[in-house]
């Protein structure tokens, strides 16, 4: 199902099967649902607009577009089921990258930053210069430039050029390779495997009930581990009505980031 998207020597993909333009928060599930709801006619129209005469690697999808869309959406759901925990673990890296990009933008270093993201990119007075399979100079006009860190190999690069509001560039977040190394687990060695899992699970604020269910441990054990992490200033607890909410502290974020280097 995904073969047309990565055919060697081809860099163009129809907009309709790409992620939504990242100008706001859209969940992966929402994007998968969008593919399930997409009409086969829209895919065929988009293929014609993208390619004109259909290239060989898209012909099977064009012959049965409804079947291909369902299969592609299902494949993405399967991949996300495996990748979601990895994405949660990457939160410290992503937060650090957001801060780095923000500082560079404020200090007038956006062009230098862009060149550091991938060796194939540069911004000139004529527009965005891309080297490689999609080589060329692409006019930006008054469109915003949106940077999207992703978990991928060091040479990965995705560029969305057709949105009228923004040009977006997806690039590998620095140090992403550390996420899938299995030779050691520095965080578990430092705080223990249960507390390490707890800290990684807290990629967003959660209630004690949610956390106990997600980690599949008794509430009494969870309370014990949370007490120790509160004492270490790695998590913070806040009562809201009948529920106690827990979140990682900046100190925990820094620790997770350190363990990912």
C-alpha cells in the first residue's frame, strides 16, 4: 500500500494523502479518519493534478482507489499503534527543538537555522532552494514557513509546497536516533524501571486513575512511586475537584532529555 509513496527516484506525492498542513494541532487519528472518509474521486483528481499522465508506480492505486485508501489508512493506524509510545518518549527532544527554533527566529538566525536542518535546503531572495530529487527554487511569496520536527533517519526530508497559506518542512529532530537504541536505558538505571515508565508515560497531564490504568499497576503502588518522584521534584500533583492530576516538571523534562543524548 505504501509503495507508491516511496518509489525510488520520485519525490512528488498527491496532497490528499499527505499529512494535513501543520498550521494547527491535528491528531494522527483525525488524519487517519480523513483518509477513511476521502472519496476515491478526490484521489484520482489529485493524482491527475500532481502528475498528469499517471506514473507506473501509482497505477495499481488508481485502478482501485477505494481499496487503496482503506488499505493505506489501515497501514497508518498499525504504524501509529507501534510509534505512539516512541513519540511520547520524544517529547523532551521536541520541546527542546521548539525552543531552539524559537530563539533562532527571535534573534534573526532563521536562515542559518534552515540550512542546519538539512544539507539540501537554503533560503535565498529568490525563494526556497531544494537539492536532490525535487531540486529547484520554489517561490515562497508571502506564505509562512512552518518547521515540523519528525522522528526519522538523518537524511529524511518532506516539503509541502502547495498550501496557499504556508510552506512546511518536516525534518529529523536532532538526536532522534537515541530513541530507538536498546543497548542501555539510562533513565531506568537512574530512577528504576517503574518510575522511568511513569515519567515517560506522562507526556501530558493525567489523573491518578488514568495513570494507574495505563501502566496497569495497583493504585497503592502508584502512590508510592509518585511520592518518591514528588520528593525528587520530577512530578507535580494538583487536586482538581475529586481528581488528582499529575504532570512532569521541567526538571523531569531536562532529565529525560539528558538520558536521550
